[in-house]
C-alpha cells in the first residue's frame, strides 16, 4: 500500500501488555515500533515517510497476547 500511495506517511505504533513495569513496557513497545519501521525502510520505503510512537500498556486489548502488538496509522501529510 505504501508503494501504491507514495504521498502517504505512516506512524508505526507499538503496544505492550501490562506484564512488567510501566517503564519496561514503554521501552518494549518502542522497540516493537522501531523494528517494524526498520523493516519498512529496508524494504524500500523512504525513512521520511515512517515515524514511530510507543504506547506501552496504555491501550490494552482484551487479552495479554493481543495487547502485544504493532498498529499503523496514517500520518499527516
């Protein structure tokens, strides 16, 4: 989709479950987002089109496994 829409920017959002400390979960959610962003850049997406955000445990899903995730949001152009 990013190849199909070259004017669109993306925000990679990292999340974590509530296992561990809040600080640890913030770090791991940032690492998740950074890893996915790096993969997109390695696949040829211009780095200026990709940014990251970490949410830690602040936006949980219904179960622990689902809370450990990366989501994408369309960035502002």
